[in-house]
């Protein structure tokens, strides 16, 4: 079996869909559906079983699973960058992950987990993946720190040559609709343009960046999935890797591509940055992708313009924008 934790979520459901496309249906999805529309991400996917995340971790601790796990893709986490309950984040993002890897490694189960570009903090130490600069990184929010703590634990336990950690940058694409405030700017901006004909972007609070010229490494979820599954059948390749494009683009670039995909004139309004984001805002992110490429990964990433066009025209403008519908 392949276990995908967070399998009903944004990246997770895209991973399951890609596995289905590859002919794989022996999949156990672990997640917490609650009252959101996350369940819609599952509609049309093929999998063997759906388990609640709390039930699953209890089975792991009790060693009472009734199936063997060949591979575990651990994407489940609280991904809210504004979550302030540190105890919850440590329990959900750190301790949960520790229990899983302690279960998998003695059983020779392939373990691939989601870290985050939020671990890089303000980027002053650069965006080079791997282990060398881990101790120098200073995440700007508790979510990023919880991910950073697990990366550090893996290194401290000398497990970095046995597992794969993936530092996802700004991922966007279909099946993110349930994420409320954590949805990508592409999705939020699409709704703004559709309803008002304009997009609101934060003004820059940094002298080195003009309004809308703050830059991020925006990566289409389909590319992120390809990079994730690349490691599935490569047990000899392990470590901590960036998942991005290697090409930073501005918010202005992003929404200009959106207006073009929607066949609308560009209309941007710049608004003040909220106080709670000041001092915790990344003005520039750009994944260094050399380490992944050096392992043999050679697939070209989708350009920002083509990715936004595909997302808008093949999903957002459809009556049912979900990946597998």
C-alpha cells in the first residue's frame, strides 16, 4: 500500500490523482475532513481506504495496522502560516511526523515528507536546500518553525540519508479551494477579477521593492507532484530538497498572467499590508534547484504564464473545478 497523509488536501489529492493516472489504486488516504469542502477533492479518486488522522496515528503507535505500507508520502499538517497555537503545531506537525518515521524506517517503508520554504525565514541565509545551513535558518512564523524542527530532528537522528524531505515553495493549482485564507493568490485574485474586474495586492513595506514587485517562487501543483513522486521508486536518493521553479516572479507578473488568461485588462489596486504580517513577510523567495537536478531529475517546469492559463481555463472557469471531476 501507498499511504498519503493529507491525501484529501491540496497537494495530497493531486498526488493521489497522479498515482491513479499511473495505474496505482492501492492507496490509503489519511486525513481529517471536518466540515470544510475538502471531501470534494476525493470525488473521482480511486483508493483502497480512507482513515481519520487520529485513528491512523493510534494504529501506528499500537502497531495495529492490518496492511503493509510500501511507501508513505507524508503531506498532512496544519499549513496555516497565521496559526498561533504553538503546542498544537508541535503536536500536529512535529510529534506526529516523528511517530510516522519511527514506524516506517524499521519496516523498510519509503518515507517522503513535506517540509516548507517557510523554514528559510526572510531568506537572508539564502534558499540552498540540504543540511548545511539548517542551524542558521530563522523561520518567521510558528508554522515554518514546526517544519524546521522536524528537519532538524531528522538531521539530529542521522536519518537524512534514509528519508526525503521536500521544501515546497508557493504552490498553486486545482483542489486548493477549501484552504480559506491559505489559498494561493491566483485563486483569490481570480475571484476578485471575476467579481470586481480588479485585483488588490499589498503595498511594499520594504525600500528595496516597489509595490507589487515582491517576488516569490510560484510553482504549479502538477510540477510539485512530479517532483514528489520522482522519489517514490528511488530509495537510493535521499535528503532535503527544494520543490520550486528556480525562477522568482513578482506578484505583478502573477496577476498580469491571470488577467491575460481571463482575457481582461490589467487593473491592480495596491493596499496597505496588514499589521500582523509586517515583520513576518517574505519579500523574495527563489528555490535553488541544483541539488534535485543533480539526482537526475530533468523534467522542465511549467512557465508561470502557462500554469496560470491551465489553472484558470481548465479548472477555475469550469462549473466543477476539481481535479478528478
